[in-house]
C-alpha cells in the first residue's frame, strides 16, 4: 500500500519504507552479485564497477531511458520523483529495472529547493543518508579540489619569497611564474554561500600566503565532479586530475595540477568516488547514485560509470539529466553520449501543470513563499498558453532522432481537464504522453507512464548528434543557441571572443566538449523570461577551461557559479532527536 503522501512528509515516508529496505547481503543475492562486487558501508553499499563490468562484459545492454524536463519553476518539476516513479511503475509491470540518479548538494538541501530525493511515494531511500553526505563522494571531491588550490597558493608564496637558487635547493621546485591575475580555479564549499563569491586571500605577512583576489564556487560545480561524471576507470581519473588548468603563467601558458605535482594526491582523495552507491526507491527498486547536480553550471548528469553498470545489471536503466531539455538533455545528447558511446532508446520529458501555468503567464513563483492560488486551481487558459514551452522541448529531443515520452507528473491539485489540454498538445507535436500519479500512489500510479516508455523502447530511433566534433567552438555555440534555445544568434564579449579564438587555434582543444553555462529558469540567458522567447540573442561573456574534463564552458549572461541562500532556508526546520538520532525536517 502506498503511504499517505498528501499528509506525511517525505522524511517520515522514508523512515517507514526503510524498515523493510534490503540489507547489503540481500542486495547481493537480489542483484546476482558476487561477494567482492559489493562493498558494504554501514546499511548502504558501493558497487565495484570494474569487477561487475568485466564479469558481464558479454551480456547485452538493457534499454537506456533518459529523464529530462520542460523549463522548471524555481522549485523544480520532479525529475528525480519521475525517475523513481518510472522505476516503480516498470517494477510493477514485472520488469528488471534500475536507475542512476545524482547525489544532492548540501546547497539546495539546506536552502529552499530540498534534497532531490524524489518525493511522496516515489522517493529514494534512505533519505537521511542521501541528503547528508551519503558515502562521502562530495567530501572527497572538496578535499581534492581544495588541495589543488593549496598547492597553487603555497607555490605562489614560495616563488615570491625565494630566488631561483633557494627555490631549487629548499623545495626542489622550478619556478612556474604564475600570473596572479589569471588564476582560473577558486575554492569550493557545498553550500549556497553568496558571501564567498568574491574574496581576498593571503592577508597578513609574508608567511600568510599570497595576497590576491579569489572566489568560491559550489562543490558540485567543481571540475573534479565533472571528471567523475565522465571517467571510465581509475587510470582515466588520474590522468584527468593531472590535466586540470589551475592558472596561466605570465607568458600565457597553462599551469596544470600536473605542473603543481598535486594531481596524484587528488586522485588518492578521490579513489573511492569511482564506485557508485547503491540505494533504492520506496518500493525497493535498485538505484545507483553517482556524480552530482547543477546542469546549469556543470555537467549535471548521473555518471557514465553508473549507466554502464546499470545497463549490464538491468533490462531497463533509467538515468537522470539535470534541469530542462535545453540544458540537461542537450549535455546528455551531445556530451555524455559522445563520451560514453551509449545510445538512448527514449527520453522522458517531465512536465507539470504548475510549470506550464507559469510559462502561460501565471504569477511569479518565489522559492520559500507559498504558491499563488492560480497554481492549485483549474485554469485551462494558462495551461494552454504554457504548452508552447513543452512543445519547444519536444522539438529539441526530436532533433536528436528520439521520439520522447511526455510524462505529466501529476499533483493531486491538477484536474482532468488541465491534463487533457497537455495530452492534446503533446500528441499534436508527435510525442507520446502519459499521466502519472507516482508521487501520490507509487508504482500503481505510474502504470500508464511505464507502458508508454516500454512501447517507446521497442521502437527504433535515429539517434544523431547536433554537430560534428570538427565544428569550431563559436560555430557550436551558435548552433546550440539557434537550434536548442531558439536564439537569433550569439553576441560575444570582446574578452570571450579573444579567448574563443585562442582556443580554436590551439589543436589540443580541438576535441574538447562544449559545455554551456546558462540559467535553467529560461530558454534564454535571462531567468525572468518564460515560455518560448522570440527575437533575442545569446550573450557570451567568458569561456571556462576544464582541461581535465576536456570541456570548454561558454558562459551566457550573468549566471554565478555560487548560488545564494534564501531568506527562509530549509536548515531552519531540520532537527535531530537526541534519544534516537533520527533526523526530521528533510524534504
């Protein structure tokens, strides 16, 4: 029986479901794993992916299902909930199904959006562990990333304090001549800490470091997290962590983690992150958690490793991409699939009535403030106007040669008439469309949705990339802007264009992926513009170089790599029972 999702908070549903959650030993038997392929960590476990992949290398892959969304409200539209609901629905249909979701960041968890564990009866459990550090991957990434900054700043101090002969004799180091005005990296912390966006470090005397401007980003936006999402094995991780561009020297040459002799130590910190963590839905469908969120400022995909393992273990592997199809699906399509060599069978477009109303001209949605009544009462006019955003996203997915399944992630306040408007618009655009009440009813509420996905997976698609790898960076950005976002063109700042020309002229960047940095709250660069904007151009102000991940990241608009905490954050409601140690208040 599903839990009373309307009246029970998510943490209580998780607490009840955890009472019958399989133990690591039971998971070993259920998934057909050998004893050394499962690495217990308390009541959770990691999977030794290399051993699993090697043992199952000749087994055919299962069906590959990607989950994305329309442009969301600031509260999100339930991609994780939909991913869990689809696993539960497929499980109810007797399918061998699993999935891959991203580990949540402490930023949203302690802010206004929540933990991204799904919700209601489509929830990932155990929720407390998932929300509060899990098996330590993000902590390991923070240590690895910040160690690179320790290496950089201490090197700059010692090069300032010693002459060449002293530097060589006392430290065994050669002079790198790092340009303090061209430091690419900053520090990271896994909170939304706007006070750390722009800082000055090294204040004090000669022994207190090198005085310069610096910055913090959110941990899951680190290049180390991006690398974790795309690596194939430990050797690949080590090579990439030694190739991160930390700064440039005074002649314009990149200074890497390898130059600082810190990449190997970073690998030591991240050695355990390469194995995904095994969790499950509230109905005990297995799900691998690996890599992190924030597809607007990072890759925002569940990892290639998790998908490779899932495709061997399960007949249906459900994988989640961050934010809307213009960002998450575009990166899945043109970056992740290019890196992995995997071909999806179908993409699910998560859609909600409330988001469509917002795109149809509904009142502003503000995190932390109760939604206006327009979003909980029937309004067919707002829904119909807002369907333009959904239709645009259907078109984006179809450009990849995939016919999507639109999932109406139905809230209990949505009406049959509103859902009928959405179905009619989606089907007119050439997509399958299914309602799903997985939040309220779990797998029983997702049967229509699961059937639509099964049917779609049995059809051949013509999957193809948007652009060839030979295309130059500026041409790629123009193609993405026009074909995916609907822009009329691209306007480069002089600094960004100079940088782009330099990168295009250097053959070592020729095979780097194009990883756009853009707001997730609009198809445009302006988060306040909803629906499907017309008559606009995409401004590019910078290009970030992720040379370890092999990404070039054009930055559109004024998006920050460090989000801010709102006025009514979630941490105010989180508590611990001092007698039982149980955590309450997570959502």
